[in-house]
């Protein structure tokens, strides 16, 4: 009976070691899978940040282009007014020079 009890204890100990080893392997697999998942999620997050940054940059670039176009149009309009004023003043200046040169008046 003692021999059978010792044999049973050894079997139980062996079964316990086997299950402990399986548990360690299972934990290692779970940790590896979790690490791979974390790496994948980190990479996805980085790519999402890049995508969002590109969207924001594109949006502000378009806004800048629109603002530049509005400034350009305003400057062209102002230049047109100045050109018209200069053309009008040129005619007056030419008439004044002619009057002074030829004594007209």
C-alpha cells in the first residue's frame, strides 16, 4: 500500500509538472500574441496619425491657396484702379506740358 501511495504521488507530481510546463507555454504564446497585437495596433495608430496630419496639411494648404487667390484678386483690382488713375493723370500731365511748352492757355 505504501508503494502504491508513493507511485501515485510520483504520478501526481509528474502530472503537475507537465501541467505547469503547459501553462508556461500557454502563457508564453498568449504574451507573444498580445505583443504582436500591440505592435500591429501601434503601427496602425502611427499610420492613422500620418493620414490625419496629411489631411490637415492639405486642408490648410487649400485654405492658404484660397486666401492667396483672394489677395491676388484684390491686388489686381487695386492695380487696375491705380493704372486707370495713372492713365488719367498722364493725360492731364501731357496737356500741362504741352501748354507750358507752346504757351497755350
